[in-house]
């Protein structure tokens, strides 16, 4: 537990609204639950990362990431693949997640990669 306390203590945490992906409606559009605010360290920087596993994509797939979140343990909800995150009034879609555990096997934080949501074409 000490590791997650230290994680939160040494980083500036921002508020991020997370809406969990629920289903696809009759028109083929995703539906989301009501957003819940969580605290996370946010880095808004466009970069390319190589995907390891966990999202259903092949390992080694290159992903363009616009926002990376580090979410300490103890939050009311943890974003997962296809969820929606809103940070600084900009909406992002979660494209990759990875849990980081401490030496005791307990969750310390979740790293979340997001892409900016594109509007209708």
C-alpha cells in the first residue's frame, strides 16, 4: 500500500472523467455509462507506442497515443479498452491499458493510453 501512497504523493494528479463503454446501439454507435471523476497523472503528448498485449490487437502493433494516464490504486473506476476519458474538456478513447503491480502483487497503478476521439466524418 505504501507504493500507491508514494505514487500519489509525488505527482500532480488531475481530474479525469471516465465513461465506461456499455454497448453498441442499433445505429452502430457506442454507448457509455455516466462519467465518473477519478484522479490521475496526465501527460498530453502525441507519440507512437508499440502495443504489448491486452487490447485484442496483435502484439507489436504501433499505436498513436495523444494522452497517457497513470491512475493510482483506489480510484472508483479504472478505464479499460474502449472506454471514454475526458481531460481538459477534450474527449479521448482508451486504446491500451496495463496494470503495474508492486512487489506484494497488489495493484499500484494502471497506465492508460488514449487517442483523441474523432468527430463524425
